[in-house]
């Protein structure tokens, strides 16, 4: 992993295998993102290297000769000051490939997943986030114990840890499997707690709006600007891992719950998606999504596609969505903005940092939420103050007056209130 415990910054070489049919991203674009990931982990990028091959080699991922050439150029054949301390590959390496490469380079060799896990470990702040990080790390580590067993024996070993006839590797494997089982049980409890919290929110009938988007698109900045939530908003990938939920009052006096979520990323490893399912529950449960898009990013359409793919995997692809085209103040190409507006649902141009475009954004959000409520005309006896208060709290009161001992209301209310309000309706009961 990237070492952030010392004053010395990691010096990193990035390696990309350029092969046919990988995806639409060119090797240079993919390396740009890998470089951003590495910088987010606190590393200094020394150089980048690519090799064209039809397929990865089973033993070294890249060719052995290429690996030896890079090792001589950046590790063994240079001074200490110029030497790289880590080599990061923009793909997942098998345990055998990683071990063989480490022998050639004589320094740390990481793959893309290890780098992402390292960033996650730095960013997690809550108990929930830390549990999920540890689970993902151990799941990734388990099949790679042969390469890592010396380190793991120091971390998990100790007096009483060795059973009769067991090697240290077997002890490590057994202890990690036990820890994974405990972590899964703890995370299940966290999910139960989150379900209780969501149930409480549902009792208020406040709609849930989840802010989603590619990592570093400006989601936390938008949440802060709209609600003064003071969520850490850095110009780094994965600045947010633990969901933050805040109340937002719209112009029509409706309350909504606004939730920030972990940033999406192309080729996010599936076991990471599973491990962070609790943070993505907010997306599944949301009534409306705000998809924050970095309109200034050169790969903006690929980022949108990556987010949409994750939504499909979560079975949330059909949810009502408002697209917040962020950082439009940096975009000079009006044709690009026109295309983004045409090709994304309910698009609104904003700048989360400069707080522009918010009126239109919130208006569009109100429109997307409106179908959830039904218009009613009510005559509630004035002594039923609690029921009147609930209509105010959970619905939208359009008109109110007191007539003959009753509070007469024109309001829009959530479907869950209709049965309770039926005896007090003074319209035809059909709504409008």
C-alpha cells in the first residue's frame, strides 16, 4: 500500500497494458485517472509506462523483458533519490503476477484495486466505513497470502496462535477467515441500524434525495452549499466514503433528506461494490437522484456512462433523476453543454463552488418530487391539532382557514396519509 506514515512521499511508476478491445478509454486517459488516484493516496508520480500486447502474460501481466527494462530504468539502475518506491499497474494482478513482478522490481508492486483500497482506508471516518474497508482489504488479501504471509504473521500471529501441525500461513488464513465472518456479522448489524434510521425518516414521509456521481465531480461541495453540512470536500478522489444526510427545505416549504454518497468509478472492483453496499443503500432507497456531473472533465460522457452502469447494477437505473451539470463556469464549449443538456435527464447547469444555478436545480427537484403527493381538500376539527400538524409537517399546505370549528386545508399529502385523512376530505376523494 502507499505509505502515508512517514514524511517521505512514495515515488510511483504507473504501468498500463494497452490491449485491443479493453474499452473506449484510451491508455493515456486511463493512466490520467490512475495518476489522480495515486496523487489522492499521497504519492508523487515519477513517470508512466505502457506496453502494447494482445493479452496480459500469465506470469508477469506485461512482458518479462519489459518488466526488467523498467526495473533497470527506475529502480536498480538509478540513485536512491531517483528510484521509485512503488510500481502501480492500472489493472488487477493475479497473486502469481504480483509476486513475480515484485521479484523483478525489488520494490512494492500494487494493482489498481490495492490503490483504491488504500485510498478508502485513508478516507473512512465512521465505524461503519472502517468495518467495510477492513472487510474489503481482507477479502482481497486472502488469496494473496503466499506473497504477504510474513507481514500477516506479524499482524495476526502471536503466542497461542499456532495449532498443532499448522504452518504460519495456515494460521493466518484461518484467522483472516474468522475475522471476515465477524466483520460480515457486524456490518449486518450496521445495516439493520441504517434500516431503522430510514424507517424513522419514512415515518416523517420526507422524501430521500441521494446525490450521486463520478468521484470528484463535486457532490460534497454541493451538499455543503445547499445545507451547510460541512462535509469534507477536497479535490481528491473518494473524499467522501461515509454517507452524510441533512435536511433541506425547498422553496415550496417541503422538507427533503439530502444524502451524499461515495463517488462512483469506472471498473470499480465488484467486491468493493459489495463491501460498500451499505453506503449505496441510500441510492437504492432514494425517491429522486441528483446526478452531479463534472461538465469540464475531458471524459465527461465516459464518466456518465460509468455512473449509469453502477445504477443498473444496483437496479436503480429507472429512478427519477436530476442531472446537475457542475463546473459549467469552466466550460467554454457551448456545443458540449448543449449536448449534455440533450443527453442527460432534467439537466441543470450549476457551479457548486460558486453557488450558481441553485434556484433552477431546486425547482427541478421539486418537480420530480411532486408526483409523490396528492391534492386534497380537508376540514379537520380544530381540536385535532396533531393531525393538522402532521399535514403541515409531511405534506405541503397550499391554503388554510378556520371555518365553523374546523381547520380547512388545501394541501398535497403523501399517499400514506390518504386513508387517515379520508373522513375529513371535502372534495370528491379523487384528488387532482
